[in-house]
């Protein structure tokens, strides 16, 4: 847990359970956000810059490092942006784009808040986002490991029978298995010198998952929330996070006067220990991160 009183602040995470070995990527992302603020960017510019850096890193489950679906071919991504200047945009089930967070930013300029699937991809092309269909070596290795685990006796998701993925299979091909993989996300929250707050997030999706699955990342109040009292981003198993409307819940605790560190711990405490979950947040005076599993993170503050 980190908690610092300061003028502006940035907190970045690389996914609950992704391990602290990736802290350097979060530090670089936080520095990219810091540079945006130094160049007169606002809180949302900073949050997007951080997430963009993580999408381009390749080691995180977002953008260029997005996870493969169960069929070993499909990649579906979600992303979000929100700030206290009225900007709100999210995208779900997006394919063939290397920077979903920029598509979410563009959606925030439209009459809508959330686009999904084919419409989202068509919108991305209309906005000038080039097709990107590369699959990282990391994603291919993770997919093979996931298939091996699904064929074993051990459960790959807490409380979920491996056979459920074959039973409800909805990909065009047949299951490649008889029967702990990536559910990580990247995110950033920021407070600028003018006192505005913003949040941005991106994910390459949960694995394993059925085709068309949407997690908490693009759902306002679940994976992200920003308001006049701060900004919050969540990471972990989206189906669990959505049931608690976690980001909104923690935000409103902070708004009601709960100390930021206590609110983050209380939020994570809503989940059993075998469900990896993490939170980052900024408030008017504090910035911090907390998770129940090793989570890459970085905090940058400036007086």
C-alpha cells in the first residue's frame, strides 16, 4: 500500500496476480503520464499515456500483449476512459486494434459511452486506427498452458468447473481440451494540478472465456470510476468484480470520508483469498494501490 499527500498524482497497475517483476513497466508508464502533466496535459491525458505505454509493452495482457481466446485465434479486448470533465468512453469485444484505450478515448467524443463488437471495430477504422492482428509469443505460450490446465483435474478459475467451457462452447471450432490463466488488466488513475481526476484501463480479456465475454474493465462503476472526490480502477476476475460494482463502491467510501488506504483494503476484503483482485486510487490528498496477489504497480507524485 502506498499513500502520499501531494498536488498531482499518478498510480499505475499491471494486473492483480501478474507479479512484481513487471514493476519496471509500470514505472515507465507512470513516467509517460508524468511527462503528459509536465507538458500541460490534464488528468485524462496522463492516464491514457500510462495505459498506452502498458498496451505497447507486450508483457501485459493489453494491446500488443492481449490474451488469446480458447480457440487459439481470437483476441477480444476491452478498454475505458473517464474523467471529471465529463468525458466517458468504453469499448468491449474489440478486435484487431493495438491500442484499445485510444478507441475508448475516441468513443468519449461521440454521443455514446460504450461500443462493442463489429461496430466498435468499424468505428476504430473510421477513426484511423489501423488493423493490428499480431499475436505475441507470450500469448501463445499462455494459451498452450491454459489448454493443458483445462485438460487437467485442477480448476483454472476459482469456483468454475473446467468442463463448463466445453459444455457452453461457442467458438466456430471444436474444443481442444477434455475438460491459473490470465485475467489481468492494466490501468491508471491520475489527479492533475487543477484538481481533476481521471481513470483509464485496458485488457486483452480473460482466459479462459467464452466468445463474446465482457468483464469489468469497460463497465462503468465496476472496473473504473471517476468523480469529484477521486478516481478508482479495479483488476481481477471481472465476474466477481461486477457483482460488487467495486470501483464505484470504493469511490463512494472515499467520498464519504473513508481514508483511501482503508477503502482499498476494505474493497479487496470483499473477496475470498483465492480470487485475485487489486485496486488503485487517487483522492484529493492521497494516492495508493492494494491487492491480495502480487500486482505490478507504480506511484508518481508531484507537489
